[in-house]
C-alpha cells in the first residue's frame, strides 16, 4: 500500500457528539455550510429548539427564498416517532422543506420519504450522518444524501395522481351505467361498479364466454370474450371460428360491423364492437349518451350471440 495514502476509518458518533441536542445540534447550527454543500441549499438564520406548538424543533432555518426549513436530528436508527415529528414540525411551522438527519436510515423510512416527495406538497430530505477520520486525524463529519426531491419523483407523483383520478372517474362512470342498465336488462343484476377499464355482465352464458363493457378516456367498447382456460387455446379458436363462419348473419342480426380478433399469440379470442368514439375523459354531460349507446349495444350483442352459443356443444 502506498504510504502517502491514508486509511479512512469510521468513528462512533457518540465519541464525536456525546449528546444529540447539546453537541450535534449545536455543531450543525455553527457549521450549516456542511449541510448546504450536501444539499445544494442556502440555509441561513439557523435557530435551535424552536417552538412548534407543544413541541420543539431541533433546528429551524430559512432557505434562499425566505421560507422556513425544519431539521430533525437523530443520531441513531430512524424510527416512526421521528418521522411523525418531522411531518408535525413541517406543518406547524408552515415550512416548505424538511430535513431528517439520521445515522442509520431504515429502508421503510427511505421509502416513506420518497413517497412524501412524490406528493410534491413539500421537499423532504433524508441525510445519513457518519463520523470518519484518516489514520489518526481529528474526526470529520460525513453527510450523505439518501433521499431528496427530484423532477423524476415529482413526475411519478403527478402520474400517480392522474391514475387515482382516472380510477375515480371510471368508478363514477360504471356506477351511473349500471344504475341505468338495470332498468333495461337483467344482464347486470349482480354486477358492482369497478375502478378498472372494464366490467363483465352476469349474462348467464356458459363458462368461457363473457360479455364485457370497456371504457377508456376516449372510447367505449363491448366484447364477447372467449376463453375456455389456459390449456384450451385450440378450443378458443374452434369456438371463434364457429362464430366467424356465420359472420355475415351475425353482423346483420347485430346491425353493424364487428371487430373479429383471433390470434395464435394470445390465449383468448374476442369479438368486439366500438360503440362510440367518446370516453370517460370527455365532458361529463356526454356520459348519459355514451352509457345509453353502450347499454343498447350490449343488449344487441347478447341477443345476437346467445342463439349461436346455444347451438354449440360447450
């Protein structure tokens, strides 16, 4: 080993800062530039033990925009109690940034801080603090950013919000459709609303046949879905071909062209009808029209295919 290169050694934190509040927090207040360098922030006006209701925040600072920043120190393994305090202090101080400094970050708390950043309600940082020395040098702080806000995190958070909104809209759409449909047909007697893009009907057809409503942001569709099970690929194709052999008669009875899809690469087969080029993302005033057309098409689909299914040996 090259004698001019020293050996880095970790030093127990309590040897450097015996008391968290009296030693570490005081040191951080006087040396905040170490934290600024790690986080690329400009924290100023550092104050210790500030009131947050009936609690005391370890450190309150101000960022470059004049917003309060709360800092919670924990010279041990991260725990739920300190995470709760961090969030409490953030809201009590009306801060936009929260920094949690720990010696041993648990994976579940790393995940929690990541999730909080995805909410983009505030910026959360988790910093790991260690003490190191080179050979017999004085100990030095080593701060490492474990989690922090990022554009990618915000993008993921926005995407999750959009997914949640889509699920809410789909549930509302299906709820309205089923209420309306139950006044026109018994196909939906045992069906509940869903947050998914599809719901099936309780059609009373033999096993392996499903009548399905599908809705996306800008289209409504219905399917006759044919799936006799994982080991029944050829049986699915046989049943599909039985219908396809009567394609002209089926489409004439139905009253419109259908979409016929049989593929060797997928197990199931389906026969579909694109009801309307409108979906749940289109203005809500159009939902009744979309739902009426989908219900009417589903009733026609069931009436058209039931006789052909009854002729089969299934």
